[in-house]
């Protein structure tokens, strides 16, 4: 199935790209989460608009991405969450929680869609996540999850 990406999807492409994917992946994952829309001749006109919006929001140069990377790696992020006696969380830490904790800790504002979690964070302690700032630059952010 041919689709137009509306958001960046790791391993697939950036917003505004027209890609071919399996029908089930598009129908069950990408389209319901608004990561993509079906490709049509009329939708082809939307591609240029999506690309213009992407240019406004994305980090333009590698130097700018490296500056933000230095800021992110220098900030200490503490995230207070509810947990049980054994140190397991009620639920898990989401990318939105991490983005707001980075901002609250004095770091730069980060889009939650750029935060990549290797595995769900469900325990207290120190965890490491990756923030994809630019196709060639990723920052490692250390997060300390503490009980609230």
C-alpha cells in the first residue's frame, strides 16, 4: 500500500515522504495513530504542505542539533512517579512524561515523537533513552525515575 507519512517514523521515513508498506502495517498501525494517510492523487498536493511544515519544525543543521545534544546530555532529569513497595511502577513512563521532565529540569523543549524508548520503563532507578534530533544526531538522556 502506498502512503504519505505525516510524522517521522524510525526506519521508514520523514514527514512528507511517500512510501510503500504492507497493507496491515498501514491499516492497523500507521493510519490509526495518524502517522500516515493513504496516498491519492489529491493527497499528493498535501505532500508539499507537509514538507513545508516539517522544514519549519525540524532542526535545520547538524551544528544546531549538536548544540541541543550537548544541552540534553548535560541536564539531570528526575521523574517522580507512583510506584509500589517493590519498586514497580503503576503503569509505565511515556515519551510525553520524559519530554515534560526534560523541560522541567531546565533542558530544551523536545518533541515527544523524537524520544525513542528501547523498552518500556516500569521500574524505579536510572534509565537511558535516546532522542533523535536530526537524522545523523541522537542524544542519550539519562533519567532517574524516583517514587513520588
